[in-house]
């Protein structure tokens, strides 16, 4: 029990989370930053399990951005090792719980072992029909839109698509999230108030929550608090009631 009442019949279809604050959590506890990322993985596991138990349709987690390559080699190496460790330890549980893993981002731009792990996770869970777990890895929202534009341009140039037929649905169909609903609720932990290039197109009408907790301290109760706050809001999508 979390102590927070949420209506399971009115859950957001798609929740996105910017898991922010691992480094600051490590610094606060006088630990190496890698320990913060390890603690962040534990928080992530708890939220994934709860989202699946709730019957959520889509959960998208910002795990590693295209900008994160600029961090120190020590931190990037630790994150790459953690990625391999996570899939090795958790892929069987995800498949057993009917969770489908989808990778948002440039898989082919990853180092070999990590690239293979990402493709393997998608392949091993492709027939699962429960929670769609979207992990944004080597991902940038602007790069995703550029990629979609290039795909549309190539199809138009090849005569496969009329420029007049290019609309919002056409562009959405060339995104990594093809076939998935747009984000209903976007959560960013640590109190920072920005999107940081995450699911820019998909979050056009998302409701936002900015809890001040650092990601490793973010609990299932905090998750439910965000959902409950979402359920108290009136979504108008530009119209009026």
C-alpha cells in the first residue's frame, strides 16, 4: 500500500519520466557518481514493476541522452557497464511479466556490446503484450525529429509519398514511438523544470510533474502521488469546457 488513492480506471495511457538526480544523490551521500546511477537503477526497477502491476500501457524512461556522451569517460563507462548489467539481470523477469522493451534512440551508435544488448532485449520481448517499456538510450528529441523528416523526404523523393500527404500522422509514424499514444503525464525528478530534449513531439499536450526528490529517492508512493495529481487536472487540449 502506498497511502495514495488513484483511480485505476483513469490512468494516463503513457507516462514519461526524466530520471534526474543520480549524480547529486551520490554527491549528497559522498559517494562516487557510479553509486548514484546504481541506486537509480533500483528506483527504476521499482517504478517499472509498479507500472506493470497497475496495468499502465506505456512507460518511457530517459536513460541516456545524446548529450550524455559529453560526460567524463569514467562516468560514461560506468553507465555503459550498468546498461549491460541491467539487461542481463532483468530481461528474464521483464519477459515473464509480459513487458515489451522498446529502445528509443540510435542503437547503432552505441558500442558493440551495448548495441547487441539493446537489440536482444527488443527481440526477446517482441511478442509480449503487456506494458510497453520504452527506454530512451542514445536519444535526443531534436535528432528524432530530424530523422523523421529525412525518412519522409526520402519517401517523397522516391515517389512513395506525396508531399501533400505529409501531416502530423505521417510524421508521428516515423518517430521511434510509432504506434504508441502520446505522453499524458511527464515526470521530472530533482526539481529541475525543463524537458532536456525528451519526447518533444510526443509531449505536446502532456501534463507535467516536477517532484523535488532526486531520482534514487523516488518511490512508488511518489509515483502514485504524481498520477493522483494528474487525475485531479482538467485536460482541455486547447479547447474550453
